[in-house]
């Protein structure tokens, strides 16, 4: 079991394209999904997000896991990686199927 923000949940690795954006901005940024659970999501991308910021994350279909969906998250962590990208974690506040 892994923990996201103190919540114990079973994470599923996802290696798919994501597009994420701040709720306050119209344009999204391409990223890569890392993991997904009932309560949270992790992904990486070039645009950093602030902790507690609201964001929208569109997740491509993941074979055997889910059809395309959009998750509305509250950012819980954002760390710069050696590659220059940011690893972002968020608590899922809502999900919409595509």
C-alpha cells in the first residue's frame, strides 16, 4: 500500500500521456502519467503547479485501467526532477469520463 497525503490506497502505475492546466488558464501542457489511485494522481511535466492550486488533468485511455477521463485535483506536491521537469501529485476532487 502506498500513501498519498496520508491516505492509504492501492496505486496503479500509468504510463500514458496527460494534458494538465491550472483551472485559471485556458491552455494545457503535455505531460506523462506516473500513477493513479482512488484518491490521487502523480504525473510529470514542464509546468510547475503550486501546492493547494486547483488543476485539471486529462488522462488518455489506459488499456485495462480506464477510458479517457479528466480529473480535477488539488495539488499536494510539486518537486523539480533532475531532468528539469516537475513531478506533481494531487488529490482527486472530481472525475469526469470522456
